[in-house]
C-alpha cells in the first residue's frame, strides 16, 4: 500500500493505467478524480475496509428511499458508489484483497440495485405520489426481472466467449455501457425525475430503460453466438 503512495506522479500514472476503459458514464467521468483521492486517503486501512465501509451509505440509501427522503437517499447512494469504486481501485493498485472482502463487495454490488428500487417504490407513499399496487408490482417486476436477466446474459456471454465481457466486444457495446441500465445511470434517471417532483415517473423510466437495455444485450448475445457459429472469432475491439 505504501509503495503505491510513494510519490504523486507515480501514483497518478499507476491509477490511470488501472482505471477501467469501459464502464458507465458516472464511473468513467465523474468518479475519476474523487476516487483517486479517496483511494489515497484510505490506502492505509486497505481495500477490504473501504468496501466494508461502503455498506453503511448503501444501507442508509435504502432506508432513506424507503421513507421517501429521496434527495438524502440519492446523496447516500452516490456516496456508496464512489466509496465502493475507490475500494475496488485500491484493490487493483495494491493487490491487497481477501476472499471475504471480494465476496462481500460482489454480493452488495449484485443485490443493492433491486433493493433500492423496492425501497424507492415503497417511499412513494410517504412522498405523496404512490403507484397503484398492481401497477407498482408490474414496474418492480420489470426492474428486478430485467436486472436479473441482464446479469444472466453477461454471465452467459463471458462463459461462451472465453471470459470476454459483453460491454467490451464491439465499440457499440462499450458506448452503450456508458448509458445502459446500470446502478449509476438509474440513479441519474431517478434524480432527473425528482427535479420535477416526479419520483414515480422516475421509477417508471428506470423500468422502461431496464427493458430497453435487456433487449439490446439479448440481441448482442444472439449476434455474437451467430458469428461464432459461422466460425468468426469473437474478440474485444479494444485489443485490435
């Protein structure tokens, strides 16, 4: 850890080299600078401690959404996103990670998006814009089922094509990753709707965008499978 903190130019060079080339727009552009400083400030405690600490704002966001305190919840949610990402970057830079730390971080990353959506829907009543119960269930199922199906497609793609992430196949996939229905992008959608006092519409838009993203990735998986069946190599455009 201390070796990474040796000097600022070296730190920055290592950080930039380790930074992901493909991710959502918030991670690629908004978090680059603040995550660097968070990683530096927390290097002494280690990546596992940072990612464990990120659970606090994650849980706080759930509770705030649940009670309709959306702006405070969004602040906690973005704080979680930043701290968790900084912890992941710190793990890359130092190589110091434990099995339990990785498992905890991956578990939280996997389950928090549908839980936040559930909490957001529950908080609509406290906010004063509840959805009709049957319709609310349909919206939540669209989000949760769509989210689960997308994760399944990503898993199948990696298994079928030698560990290649679907977002790294072609340039269009990497471009779509900037705005696809990932946690950070969904938060931006919710925040934009909340600016107009319409958190219910925000949840509906998240459901719609989740389905659109699912269709896009399902089509891309089918296209890649077809190309493989035709004897074409499936490789990342980033290695061209």
